[in-house]
C-alpha cells in the first residue's frame, strides 16, 4: 500500500491537512445533496401527479414488504406455540398419566 505522505514533521500539519481535506469533501457533499434535493423538488413541482404516484407506489411496496416480514414472524411464532403445546401435553401425559402425580396435584401447582 503506497504511503500518501511521509510521517515526518509537525503532527499538527498532518491533522490540518486531513481536516481541510475532510472539510472540502463535506462542502462538496453538501452541494451535491442540495443540488439533488432541488432537482427532486423541481420534478415534484413540474410533475406533481407522477410524483405522488411514485411516492404512493414506494409506500405501498414498503408496507407490503413490512407485512411480509411480520407474517413470517407470526408464522414462526405460531409454529413455536404449537411445539410448546405439544411439549406441555407430553409433560402432562408423562407426569399425570403414569401415576407419578394426581391430576388435582398437577393443577394445584
């Protein structure tokens, strides 16, 4: 990996070099974001109906995606609930039906 600059001299100079460089990048990024925002605002103003349709379409896709994720979570939780029901049923049968514990004692805790 090539060295960008020699690590000799005043450390403050190195800090200022990178600080100025990062400020330049930040300024450039702010200009790019502002330009894109203005471009989007101009599009929204000029093609208002198309813009609204695009926003609604995006919102619907996002909601549909979220719904799919929530549905998968629900399916997994229902599957887990069924497995737990089977385990509790097995425990009940194992403890109560084999005569280790009477049913009233089992239910009383």
